[in-house]
């Protein structure tokens, strides 16, 4: 009887170790994916913002600096805010 209890205890211990290892592997995969997604998202947003700035500079400002108090960016921001809200980015 005691031998049977020891055998069952060993099986439970092995099962726990196996499950723990599986959980650690899954956690590692999830964390790796999160890092990959964050890196890709950040680089994509940087490129988006750079292209927006380039368009504004070329099309609206004609490759010149805006005059002090120029409302160009404010108007663009107002129009884009009507179209895109934070909720759409989440």
C-alpha cells in the first residue's frame, strides 16, 4: 500500500512538472508574440507619422516653414479628429 502511494505521488509530481513546463513554454510564446507585435506596431506608426508629416510639408506648406500662428495644422487636426478617434486605433 505504501509503495502504491509513493508511485502515485511520483506520478503526480511528474505530471505537475510536465504541466509547469508546458505553462512556461506557453508563457514564453505569448511574451515573444507580444514583443513582436509591439515592435511591429511602433515601427508602423513611426512610418505613418513620417509620411503624414511629409505630405503636410510638401502639399500644404510647399516645403517651407509655416508662418507663426498659421492654423494649417490645427485645421488638419480638427478634420482628422472628426474621422478618426482613439477608439478606432484600439
